[in-house]
C-alpha cells in the first residue's frame, strides 16, 4: 500500500520519531561474531509479554503509553488490516545508505508459525528484497548481504522480489513468508537520507 499515510502526516511522524524515540545501536551476535548493529533500534511492547531476543540481544521493552503517536499509527494499521491485533513494535532508524538490515527472517518462536507483520516506512525510499530460502534438501547456505541478482528483463524470477518502500507506505508479510523467505534492506551508496521503519508484530506466547 504505497500511500497508506499522507505525505504531510508521514513527515510529522518521521520528525517526531527521529527526535523523541530513545534510539540505541546495540551490539549483536551474528554467526558467532560480535558486531555493532548497522542501524538504530527501539522496541515497544504490551506489558507481560514474552521478551523478544534476536541475534543474542534482548531489547528493553518501552511502553506504548509513553508514545501516543505510535498508538495513533497502530490504530491506523489495525483499521487497514481488519482482524489484526499487534502487541509489539520494532523500530529501525537508517541514518543513511550505509545503514542496512542483512538477510533474515522474523521467525522467532514467540510470533507463532504464520506471523503477520505490518511494516510502515518513513523518509528516504529504500529497496526491500525478498528471497526464497533454499529448499531443505539443497545445501544450507549462509545468508549474506550480497544484493539479489538483477532480475532478467523477461518477466523476472518467482524466487525473488524487490519492493521500493516509499514514505508513508505499508507492506504486510503474512502466512509462510517468514518460514519460506528471507528479507533484507541492503546498503545503498546513493541513499543519502534518513529512513525510519516500524514493524508491528503479534507475540502469541
Ligand atoms: O526496515 C525494513 O524495512 C525492514 C526491517 C526488518 O526487516 C526488521 O526489523 O525485521
Ligand atoms: Fe525483518
């Protein structure tokens, strides 16, 4: 949904979040190596839920009550996706084209087997790549940060997709997207500007 929120409203959200969210750039563990996460993060969740741990890192869960504006966006997302009941939110801030998220799937157990994840983007447009996981019987391959091979001019490849996530857009992942696919937002030398992404999630256990 490229125009989920209006342009002006989205700039208001973007500026507010940039200034008022307690961003951190944590140290994480990826494939046994310790490194600085290549983007800023913050985490919001209802009280009493199972704590999120990813890449050996457990973010502090802030309260929705301290960020009425996030409640406003949550309500807009709920209205756009009838039946959804998100109870947690991971925020990412990409300060420029050097900030990225590497290939991963959001398949943590606490989200259940078919999580619905609603992703709202503000600021600089960035590419979002989806790539099919190698099938079980092919050799396990280490996910990396290589860009997805360019699609051929002849209709492309069903195993990979690219979306340009625009200012104020909403992207939804559901069903077996996390089980069967990995996704990434790669580095982009030409992407100068700040980007903020919100992924709303439902913790079920
Ligand atoms: O920034 C994005 O669009 C994606 C972020 C993401 O994949 C995540 O937080 O798990
Ligand atoms: Fe993700």
